């Protein structure tokens, strides 16, 4: 099975930028669809972005579309989330998740579709 560990979180000013990384170990992620989720205090975990195992398909939550970019480097076994122009509403713990994908372009948007999760990295956006 694959293990994933997030990094890159921290404090960022609104309008700035931040890049989160998710390093995988145990197995290559080349056959895993991947996703980013987040959870703010008192709220449920919500979908942020996802990418197919082939990397040719991506999807985003409406709230981040146009500002965040998900990407993957299968050689480095790493998933990324580039966060541009964040705002205070983006403050949350961000989680990386992985699941084996049967079809190269299939996307997974629900938390219960993912089998493997990291511990999360805190992102705080100041106004």
C-alpha cells in the first residue's frame, strides 16, 4: 500500500501563493488517482481538487477553480497543489489522498472513494 505525507503548509497573506506537496512512499503513485481535501474547524472535510492517475484529467471545487492547480510528478512520486490568490476562507487543514484507479482518466471527488490519507498540513491565510 502507499503512504502519503503532506508538507508546505504555513501562514500566507491573502493574495499571495503557497505550494503544498504530498510525497508518497511504499509504492509508485503512477497507478493511483490522487486528490486534495481540506477541513476547517467545525466543518466537514471538503473536496478541493483531484487528478487522474494518468494526469490527463483534473477537477476542482468551484471555490478554488481558477486559483488552485493540482499536478503530479510520477517520477518524483509527488503530488502538488499550487495555491494562488488564497483568501481567509481557504484556511484549513489540507489533506492528500490516494486511491487505485482502474481507468486512466477517472476522477474521484468524494472522501469515501479514497483509501489512503495523509495526516494533513495546516494552511492559514491572513487578511
